[in-house]
């Protein structure tokens, strides 16, 4: 304890940003800092890929908007669709019907 007081008096003690370390030695055995342990980590919602075919002029307008706003085309489309479907309730029967009708679509295996 006296060594710590001597270091404090001599101002040799270096405090790192990491809460669990003093100097270069960690006080806790874990590699995570206290701030990392406390921080809430939100899980991102799972996203599904969707193929969208657009007319060339619409795609060019989206490219223009993408460059001017600094956002990706996917982000622009996702934001617009989220705003349009904000108050739309999910109909589970309709989702099952859609999935059943379109389950055979997708990548076709080609045989040589």
C-alpha cells in the first residue's frame, strides 16, 4: 500500500482509460473493461435478402440520391419501405400463403 502512495506522491502512477487497469497491469482477470460489461448490446434484427428489379431510370435516380445523401441504395430503399409499412399489421395467414407460393422460387440448380 505504501508503494501505491509513493507512486501517487511522485505522480508516477499512470491511469489508463480502461477502468480495470492501473498502469499497464489489469486489476481484473477479464479482458473486458467495466464499461464494456455494463454496456447494453442491442441485437440487430435479422434481415432477409430480397431481389429487386428496377427500371434503369429509377436506378439512376437512386444512384444520384445515394451519392448526394451519402447513404447506400439499400439503406434508402429500406428507410422508404419502413416508413410506408409502419402502420401495416402483419397477417400471418398472408405470410404463410406467400411463403408457400414462392418456396420453389430461388436459385435453380443447374445440372451439366
